[in-house]
C-alpha cells in the first residue's frame, strides 16, 4: 500500500491447535503468501532477527524432508 494511504497496524493473532495440527506449516505458508503478494513498496518483515532465522531453519528442514 502506498505511504500516502496510511500504514497497516501490527496485529498479533494467537494460533492454537493440537500437536501435529499443522500450525507451523500454516504460518510458513501464510508468510510465504504475503511475501509473494507484496507489491513494490510493500515489505513483509519479522518481529525479530530470531523469528527470521527460525523461519529459515524450518524452511530448510521442511525442504529436506525433516518436517
């Protein structure tokens, strides 16, 4: 969204589910989708560097078949 229209607020959404319900996979897909849809001038970031690193590690593990 162009800056002239304003900014989107930071929203925290709790995600609850049983063990092995697919919470991590859902979040990875949601972040991937947001990043793919982000147009010029729109950034999708992480709250902390630790969050960014955690996604990178889990993405690599999923790609290697380690869940």
